[in-house]
C-alpha cells in the first residue's frame, strides 16, 4: 500500500480501534493514504497490520490493547500521544459482530450479552474518556463511532448486538452535546451487512445475512469494508466541521431516513 504526499489529514493523528482487520483496517488505510499519522489499536494483529501499511513505522504504528480493560485503553492513548504527539481523530470501530451466532433472544446467555456490551458500548466509553484530555490539549478533535444499520432496522436474533449498536447511536448524540464546547465533534457511521474477511469465516452469518441484505438493498451488490471509508473520513475532515451528533447510514440504500 502506498501513501500519497500531502492530503487532507496531513499533520493529524487518527487512532482506529479494531484497526487490524475488516472495516477498521480499510479506514486506517484511508487515513494513511490521505496523509494522517495512524495508530492501529487492536486486541490482536495491531503491529503486523501497521507494518503492512507502513513498513518504516514513521506514520503508522500498532498498539495491542483490549478495549474492555481500562488500563490498556489509557495506556494505548498515552502511547499514541507519546509516539505522534496528539490524538486528533478517534474512530471507535472495535466490536464483536462477525463472530456472533444468531439465536433467539431467550437463548442468549447473560455472559455473552455482557461481553458484547463490554466491547461494543463500554469500549467506546473507555476510549472517549481516555482521549478527552489529549484532544482538549490540542484544542479539539473528532470522534467517529461505528454503529450499525441493524439498530434502525430491528434485525431479529441478535438482540444483544442490535441493542448495543442502539446504545452507540445514543452515546453519539449525548456526547456530541457534551463535547462541542471543547470543539470535539462526535458522529457515527452505521454500516449495513459488510463482507469483511471475518464474515467469510462465519458461514451461518454469511448465508443468512448476505441473502437478506442483497434483497433489501437499492444498490444490489455486496458491501465491503472499503465502502465505509469515505463516510468516516468525511466526518473526520474539515468538510464536516458543522456536523455533530449525526449518524450516516452507509448500507447501499436499505434503511432510508
Ligand atoms: N461486518 C458487518 O456486517 C458490520 C455491519 C455493521 C456494523 N459493523 C461494525 O463495524 C465494526 C467492525 O466490524 P468488522 O466487520 O470489520 O469486524 P471484524 O471482526 O473484521 O473486526 C473487528 C476488529 O475489532 C477487534 N476487536 C474485537 N474485540 C476487541 C477488543 N476487545 N479490543 C480491541 N479490539 C477488538 C478485532 O480483533 C478486529 O480486528 C464493528 O463495530 C461492527 O459491529 C460491522
């Protein structure tokens, strides 16, 4: 992969959680190609993914951290600021999604429910809390949360997942109201069913969700991680400097609002 010289994110540092694979990796690559310094945070594969994007390590670095552990989140943000001097953009993308087996809600165990919330909801809470100080120190920042179009559609058999993404939309709105005074803008991108590499490994999800998604889409083709990059970068850019608390649904025209 290559980096263009210059670009609209030159001088900015973007931290992407869950950036070692799928949508997060595509987004990390997008920021890199448009001139940003990038910190890929992931529970696995962060350093390797960073090296693949930028072998020199001068503009992309990987940090291994689990978004469910307070101290690891704090440490990841402090490493990012040590390496690149600031965190200007946070993309909260890490999530439990592709590994979930659809099942009736009454069969979802409490432990599995809490785990989904710990990653998908609390992980965002922890990262927003950790970047607050460094963002204030540089006079503001951008937060882009990755929600899901499923929260609008009311998808069955994934109640823990869908409701966790409902919480992401609500957090986006409340945080936007709370943080605008610091020039920190908070928005959300809600993808439709996206064929990230991990989805291909989950045959149950692949066969069920793919067919249903294709049937409901105005743009009748599969959605890939690269389809999300433009919307995330837009919300992190100067072009979106009067937008906060918004959710952009990027699903090929399935859920219309
Ligand atoms: N793929 C889809 O159909 C789809 C649809 C709507 C929304 N989303 C959302 O997009 C985001 C990315 O999804 P994806 O399809 O690229 O999934 P993925 O499974 O390919 O990637 C998720 C990444 O998050 C990382 N991660 C998981 N738990 C973590 C933890 N505790 N700490 C740190 N990192 C952790 C994983 O290692 C992985 O690299 C998720 O928030 C997901 O809910 C995905």
